[in-house]
C-alpha cells in the first residue's frame, strides 16, 4: 500500500481515529538529536527564554493551548 493510499484511508477515520494514527506516526519517528541545532535556532530559543523571564510574553498550559486551538477551529 502506498503512502497516498494510507493517507486516503486515514482521512476517512473519525477525529479520534485520525489522532490515534497521528500519535502512532509521531511516536515512530526518531527522537531529534538534542545536539543537532543551528545558530539561528539557538538564538531564537534564547530570545524566547528572555521574553518569558522579562514577563514580555505569557506562558500557557497545554490544556489552555488545546482549548485555544479548538476555539479557533470552530470559528
């Protein structure tokens, strides 16, 4: 079965089935090498960390993130 055929079948699943497939695929990928980053990524990470420390941005919980995404999707 090709990737296109698998995708076509997966898209016919209900939302919880698609989430299950997505999670399985994500878990099957190799973990990224924590030592494999470029200078731009490091600069961005430091910048974001400083924004949090200075109170320039508000962090949110994972639950708040999902709630926000679900609200955005239903608009």
